[in-house]
C-alpha cells in the first residue's frame, strides 16, 4: 500500500509539473525582450557563427545554442520551436531530481524533493523562456547522479568514464557546470581519502586535470570577453558578494538570505524570516551525511558554495535566475531537512504538524503555478495586426525597448534581410545609440542624435528609437526616474519629421516615464493621436501630423 501511495504521489507531481510548464508555453506564446535577444542570435547565425561573441550582450553555452539552432532548422524560426529545449528540460527535471533524491534520502522525502522541483513557480516560468536556466538545472542533476554512481561503485571503470565524458559535455552545455563539477570532485576526493584508495586518487586527479583543461579552453575561447565586459560588470555590480556588499548600505546579506526561497518564487520577506530556510538546508546536509556517508554532502553543497566564492571575485552574480542551476540540490537538502526534523522528533503530533505544513506549502505552490504564469509582451499580435491591415507606406517608429521583439516578429525568416539585421544588432547592443539599457548621457540630448537610426527598404520606413538613458541594473533597479533631458523632444522631432502625414508608434518594455513623456512631446508639436491599440504591454499608436510646416520636407529617407 505504501508503495502504491508513493507511486501515485510521484505521478501526480510529475503530471502537474508537466501540465503547468505546457500551460506556460501554450497560453502565453509571445516571447519577451530577453528571449528575443537570444533568439535573434540563433536565427541569424550558423552553427559556427554561434561560437563567436553574441550580439545584444548575450551569453549562453554553445551546446544550448546549437540545440536551439537545430530546433529552428527543424521547426522554423518561431517561439514554439525555440522553446522546445527549455520546455523538455523543465519537464524532465523533476524526474531526474527524483532519480538522485531517492539515492540520498528515504522514499517520501525524495518524493517531496521531486515535488518541490515540479511545482516551483520559478522553474515553471523559466521552462517557457528561451534561456539556458532549465538546462543548467538538468545538467546539475545529471552530473550529481553520475557522481553518485562512482561513489556507490568506485571500482567500476565505466562509471568513471561516463562521469569524465559527461563533465566535458556539461562544460559546453551549461555555464554553471564548473560549480557542479567542483562538488563532484570534492565528493570523490573525500571518498578516496577516507578509503585510502591509490587508484581512486589517480582517477580523481585525472578527472580534475581533464575538467580544468576543458573549462579553461571553453572559457578562454567563448566566454572570457563577456564575463569581464564593462557592461556586464556595471549591470550586475550590486549582485557580486564582494566585501563591500557586506558593508554599510550593501546588499550582500539580503542576497544570501533570500537565495533559497527565491528558487521557488520571488520573495520580499524580512531578513530574519529567511533564516529558518537556511537552517533547514544545513539540517538536510547533516542528515544526508549521517545517512549516506560524509562524501555525499559536498556533492549537494559545494556547487552552491563555489558560485558564492566566484561571486566574491566579481565573476558570477547572485540572483534568482543565475542560481537556478542549484535549485534541485537545494530542494533535496530542504526535503532532507524535513526528514531530519521528523527523525529528531518522531512523535505523532510533530509528524502531523510537519505533514500539515508541507501540504500547505505544496498547495501554495500549486496555486502559484496556476494563477501566476508570466505575462508576455503581445508583440506577435501587434505585428500580425499591422500585417493584416498593411502599413500602406506609413512609417513605423520603434521605441528602443520594442526593437528586439519587433525585429523577431517582423522579419521574414524564409528570406531575411541580413543587412537590416546586422544594422539593428549593431545599434541595439551596448554601445549602440538604440541600446535601451544604456546609462544616462549625463547631458542634454542634442540635435542630430539618432539621424542614423532609420531603415528604408522597398518603401517601408522603420524609425528606431534612441536610448532614453534610463538604465536598469540587477538588484538596484533604475538609476533615474525619467529619460535624459531632451530625449522626448528629440524623439518627437524625429517622429514628426518621418510622418507622411501618419506614423505608427510601437512600444514594448517602455521604461518608467518614457511613454507618457514622449506622447506629451508629440502633442506639443501638434501631432494628434488617431488610433490606439494594446496587446498586454505591447502598445500600438497611430499619430497624424496635419501641419505640413511641422514636418521635415525631405523626411528621413530619400
């Protein structure tokens, strides 16, 4: 009977996890800004081209990029094909977590760990993102399982070989694989030290040399420039656990405290409220060490600790999404902590109380999974509406935040205009004049800025928006509440000059006051709104400039 209940609980957890992930992909199909940035790289590059530094300040493991490229080759350049890889990784992740958890925990805590992974709203959410976070988590679990295989059968040469090969592949499939391999190496080293195995020492040393060499080669060839780029250091500055972060006004303690709970959902609980979660993790690590042997504990804990050490070196930021790779391990430890409490106080009242609390938490996760799917920009619908109606030669102005999504949906990927795509990639990346997350200029926007941000092809005019100068940074948020002085007036001047006499305005990811400031500047120049449509947060306006004296006679195109 217990086995049947266990099987039913597992099937229910796996089924709900898969259903919520499919719902997140199918119910809200339009991709968002970050998805579009990586998708444009995949859509515009060959397999060898994906080995080079990516446009739009993107970084992703090369094997993940190749899988996306293969999905696009097979299914076309569309959001469903590109989401196939993270979706499959997300669906498989709870099953893979169970396969590891059952080897380090008793059956019911192992089910609980798998249920945590299956129902985590954040893991559900990122199964619908064209980002590598779900694959990172799956790689973590696979490497943990292969390492357990070596720990359980240290004389099995094939187990060592599988782990060695998987480690090399993992370094191409996941940017966070080095942290997990550090945990694997620590566990193996502790195992062979305890057993005083010469063969084990030699094999562990060989694994270390192999993995370090593979990591160094991939890092130097593919990721070094991005990791040390000025923009990345600037954007993630408050997310590094440097000594300064733990000083007055720093965010270090808050980042650490929130980390475990944020692997389920975004949390704004008081600092002290997070401490019991950490206590549960520590209790879980001790419980695993007592029950399965001390060498197993580093496999679950070192991957998290290694990333925190690298963060202190300003090479890996602490945030919700960057630590999702460790979510399965943390959830195994949390389930182990629950098991430790039950073992320490086995009385029926305590057991019932623990069961009630765990049941309430799982119910909460289900409610969040059902009611809080991420709302997506409606750019696909907006572009579809313009295509249906036809622009009729009416120019289109694109707010800088809308450029990536517009480019993805407005491009004919069967015969793409490569010159147009290269131009947009150049101006919309950091350092480009249309980079939406550029910092403030620190000065008034001057006449003539943005003159180059126009595309004229076959009678169609795309006016690309200037960067507003409101930079958002991880952890600290926006640096200023309004666009740079003169930005709205300069953009209104460009829009009025391009109108013939109408012009479409496309907005998405419109930072703070950019939209109302720009519309007010247009009204001040005599432009009149004649139409407004909205698809979620993607907005489409049609403006008319009736006064011919208000328009630049030549317009932006010959």
